[in-house]
């Protein structure tokens, strides 16, 4: 996203050829939120060339590797990435992708996922994970469990079965695979306030004592992180920020994101 300052009353001459700024609805609603790292959006997917623009970073195009995503629609007509059964999909960071702050971070997605149909080695619908595998370093991975659709923050990046990658925090009060409309799910973490999960603007789970920083999977650059690895179903705007939107002083920023996305996708009435 571009940041700019508007000065009322200023008039310029000879403006032919000067660049212009198109203020989008999402820019007006969420552009003032600090800390943007990624914002991927099915409306900015180039299906023919196999990439999606990262709207949070200039000149950034995240490649859609393996099986290309299909651009489909949610029930209200809003665009969605659609991952079909049997596909192997992921959208990876590119060479100019920013790093995520390992001491405070937030990840969100609007989605109607479906349970995966893979073997025992793949047991969750992954929203975001760092690409480096490790079973000893604290990583960045958020997903929905295979059988119960529970939003979960994992301990490691490892793309394996959950017995190898226990949850740091999971919310068992929601089976996201049973929903008839999209949900907005947000995961937050920091070394100050620990971990939180929000669903449709409501905090549903917290682990305030788990303040461990990320040790791997937060780095910037090419193929350092991947969205939707092995996922199924429909996904809308999805993003990451280098601030903890669970902090009380960041509640206004969180509500600005929630209000826009819940309105755009007609979530919660």
C-alpha cells in the first residue's frame, strides 16, 4: 500500500503527465494501519502468468507455484481463490517480500475452507507457513486442523502431522468446514502479550503466557513463506502485518480491518 499526504487548497499548474493515485475502498479503510507486510487479493491475481500481486509491497508479485489457483466467488459474489481437491497449490513470497517482525505479528484470512483429502502426512488446511522445516525452532505456521477445522497456531513450520507439530494455541469451538458463509479469522502473537485468535471480530482463544518469539519462518525474500499450501476451498483477502493487532492500543487498527472485510464479504449479517 502507498502512503500519501493530502493537502487541501493546493493548486498545481502543468500537471499533464504527472502520476496519479487511485484511492481504493480497501486503501481508504485499511491503508492507515501500520506494519503491513503482505496483502494478497484474488482481484489482483494474474491467472495466465501465474502470480498474485502483494499489495503491501511495491513491485512485488508472489508466484502461484504448482497447480494454479482458480479465481471463483464467495456466495455474495466477492472474488475468491479456489483450491480444488487434488491440487497442490501454494503462493510463495518473492525476492522483494518484506520480513515479518518476529516479536510481534498478525495474520488474517477470509475463507470458506474445505477439509483436505490427503494422506496422513498432510493433516491441516494451511493459511501461512514459513518454508524452512524445523522441529526445534519456533516457526510461523497458522492453519485449520484436518478433522475438526479448528483455527490453530502451530509451534513449528514443519509441514507434517500434528503429533510432530503441536499447537501453541487452538480454538476448538468452531468447525470452520461447516460454515455456510465466509469467516474472518485472525491470528496474533507477540513477546509482550502472547497469542490470540479472533473469529469475525471476537476474541475466541488466548495464550498470554506463550510469549516466545519467532525463530524461523519470518524472514523476507524469495520462497521464505507460503500461503495456502495444500489448502482446499475458497479464500479471499489474506495478509500479514508486523504488529500485534491483539494489543489494546492496536484495537482501532484491528477493528478497521475487521469492519472493512466483514462488510466486503457480508460476514455476520
